[in-house]
C-alpha cells in the first residue's frame, strides 16, 4: 500500500494542543491527536513546551491512522504568536525542527488567525471575535488584508473576556463588603465560588491574598464569570453593568476592524468559551453591533481553528 501524504493542522492553546491530520490531495480528515499546552515562546520553558506540544499531539494523531503516512506540510496556530514578530520567526524554525519539515513547508501564526480561517468557510471576508479567558478579534477583507484588535495581554487589555467579567464582579463584591455599594446576592455567590465564607470577618483579606497567588492568575478570575452573568440575568444591576461593559468592548473591536478594512455589514463569528456558553454576553454583543456596526450579523463558524490550520497547511504545500 502506498504511503499517505499528510498535512497537519495544530491548535496550540495554553491548556492543550490539538493536531488534526488530513490526506494532502483530497483534504479528507484522517485522525486527530491531543497534547499539552504551550506558553509564550519567550518564557524560559517556552521552546521546550512548544516542541513537546507539537510532537506529542502529532504522535497521538499518527497512532490513530490505519495506514502509514509521511507528513508533508503543517500549520500551527498558537497562543502568543504575534504576526510579523521575531517570536513568529523563531517559532517557525522550532516547529520545522520538531516536525522534521523544511521551513517552506511550515506556517506558524497566532491562533486567532487559524480561528478566522476555519470560521470563514466559503466567505471571502469577515471577522472572528474570541472571548475566553482572554479576548481578541481579527478580520479579513476580500483583498486579503487582515487587521487585529485587542489581545494585548490580560494586564493591559482584557475588556470583553471572562477574566474581566470575573475580576470586575469580584471587585464589586469587595465594594459591597466595605460599604461602598449596597449588598446583593452577588457577593455571597462569588465568595462561595472562591471557597470563602461570606460571614467571615477576614474574608476580604483572604481574597486579597488569594488573587495574587501564583496559581490564580487570569484563569482564576475567569472561573467567576458565569456567576457574574447569572447574577446579571437575575436582575442584579451592578452585575448587568459589568456584562454590558464587556459586550460593548467586543462590539467596539468588530466596529474598529470593519472600519479599518472597509467592511460593510460583515459576517461575525463568535468563538471562545465565554461567547459560546454565556448567552447574556453573546446577546449583548449582538445588540451593541446593531448600533456600532449596522448590518453585522453573528453566524455559526464553518469550522474550528484546526480546520483553519489545515487550510493554511494545504496552501503552504501548494505554494512550496
């Protein structure tokens, strides 16, 4: 039996990495594998984690094949890869070494770009807006020009994310605790989510120490986002204001990209756990788009980031 010619598409996030394999000529998806997540390539363990994520997920995918294959090209959408940066150049070289491919047969880009490519399907233009632990948006016009908004790190630019929703809700609860804001059920709900008793006189001090612990970080705040959205849905006006702030921030990203790329009424593909699971945030985004970007419409993505990476890998193989 002839050896299969394979292309691989990787979605490398901070928690895990997926690798999807397809037959190079037909595009038929053959297998998928999983591996560990990545961190910023400039971090001390960044290169080692990047290499391990690619190799582990690829080997897992290859183990699911029913026939032997040879990898011909690959594309990786990875968290923390800034397009046009030295980090992108270094990541491409590292990916080629890890996968045994020459540089012309490897593409490495930000995972927001592969998410856009996967979401677009047959559309020639549009915008993907992602709200998970963090947030980012990127769009493309029919001429192939792309523009990105947000995603400049959680310390600087988290508006619209689950991290911001949780942090802002927690901040509200502390204002309730010290008397700056009227009490509401939100405080007890959020503090219970942190394992802190609402009637503990040292609760606020405990929370202050908790959020600066090394293992809390953005994901610790993001875990509180569903509690804030639930309180908003139950009529808490302060929680509702937090959700509206995030929904407006997401709509502003879409509007800015539309203006920069001269898009009129573009399709908008919402991605990420916050937009997929927190309906009030998603409906708030849709409502704000009506005024900030008339004609824009939320659509279901045609595919995911792995399918977008496979599309880039196929282009790479054809160009090479």
